[in-house]
C-alpha cells in the first residue's frame, strides 16, 4: 500500500499572502480541516488547520491577517511513492493529522489525511 493509492489528489491550496478568511471560507464550504499553503511555484511553505483559523478569528477579529501569520512551518511532507505505513508512522510520531504529498517537481500533488488512513484500514480489514 502506497500513499498515492489513498491520498486526495489535486488538493485545494491557499497562498501565504491570502487573508485567513479565505482559508476559513474554503474549509467551511468543502468541509475540510487542513489546507496546504503554497508559494507561486506551488511549493508547500506551510499548513493551516481549522483550529488555527478559529484561534486567528478570536485574535484578529475583523482585522485582516495573512495566512502566513497563522500557518504552521516547517511542514512535514511525504511522496506518493512512500509506503502508507511510513506515512502513518510520521503522522503518529509528530502527532499531526495530515501530510502534503509532494511530486517529483517539488509541487504539492495531494494530501493524505487521517480520513484517508481510515479508508485504507477499512480496505485492509475487508480483504
């Protein structure tokens, strides 16, 4: 089992200079909990979670704030060719809920989340 079999391909991303309200709106509309933050070359520079945005909303209130002010860095990543077990270990060891999946050109090509891992577990248990 490899990461590319279970990742969500072509993830929605935000840019570090975007207002945090945009990320919150995307997460609400798409029922998401994590968004990779990318630069102009589509390289991951951070990650923002729903919880980060909820805290930012309390702190910044109506004031505009860039995602760069609330995102997490550095970001742990994986590749599509990595084993699912290595990704699970990385997520467990670092107590994180997702991993951006990086392609050969260093751009983000997917996201692996806890939900994806539950789907993999379900497939494994059914076989």
